[in-house]
């Protein structure tokens, strides 16, 4: 994939999923200008950043890097695509999108901590 196509794909995925550049930059823990450079082709994201972006957009790294893949809506891969009642990421508020992005970019251990904290706050038992 050319750098130009990667730039276009990053922008398309972000827009299709209702994120602002600043929201993705916060999730990636970088400045907005750094993320903007990824979308404009001034710099190319490292493989670790590409892996995080793939997690955030719920696509495989291969889908992110291949020309043939289409930028789809963010979906919950654990549930599949057949659930019409599941909200798309762009239907969520900015805070909800940020939470989903942070959760998906976290390690499995961090995800467990996030879930435990949410359960504790809501008074839910696992």
C-alpha cells in the first residue's frame, strides 16, 4: 500500500467511525498535529501505532494495510454483524467513543482492570 492510500484509509476510518482527530490523538497519546501528519502523509505511523489504530477501528492490521479492504463501520467482533440493535460507534457520544477507543487500545490486563473498575462503579458483580 502506498503512503497516500494509507493516509486516505486512516482518514476514512476515522470519519466513518465518528472520531475527531483530537480524539484519536488522545487515545494514541500523541499530539493532534502528529496524528494529522499521519493522515496527510507527512509522517508514517510506526507499526505499534498501526496496531493500535487497527484495534481502535476494530479491523485487522491486514485490513488496515491492504488496498482491497473497505473502511467499514466499527463493529463488535465478539458479537458479529447480525445484531441490528447494536449501535455503530458514530452513534455514541464523544465520551463513549473515547472509552471504546481507550478500551480497544489497552492490553488484555488493562482491559480487565477497566472492566473491573466499571463494574465496581456501577455496583455490578462479574
